[in-house]
């Protein structure tokens, strides 16, 4: 799955650049999209500190990442 995650992350970054995205709202705790805390990939529901592949790539390229629970706060 890691290679597929990497390809997806790179395509997401490409689209963000193409569209001029200023930030991204991603699925919390996802191994691809989570930010700060993600599922460990064992399908046991265990969380671990860290960022998903897509979230980390976007952040590394200056695109702030937020979880879906922050949408209302962001829209204010």
C-alpha cells in the first residue's frame, strides 16, 4: 500500500499546485491523510503519533493540513 499512498500523495500535491490550493481538509486519523495522529495500519484501531503520507507531503510543500472536524472553525 505504501507505493500507492505515495503516488496518491504526489497526485494530490500536483492538483493542489495546479488549482492554487491554500490549505487542505483531509480525513482525520487516516494513514494517508491524518495529521498528528493516524491509525497504525494493523486494522486493530490502534492510533499512533504522526502524519499520513499525503498530509506530510502537503505540509512539507507549504500547504497547511486540517482535519474534517475543523471545518466549522475554518469557515468562521
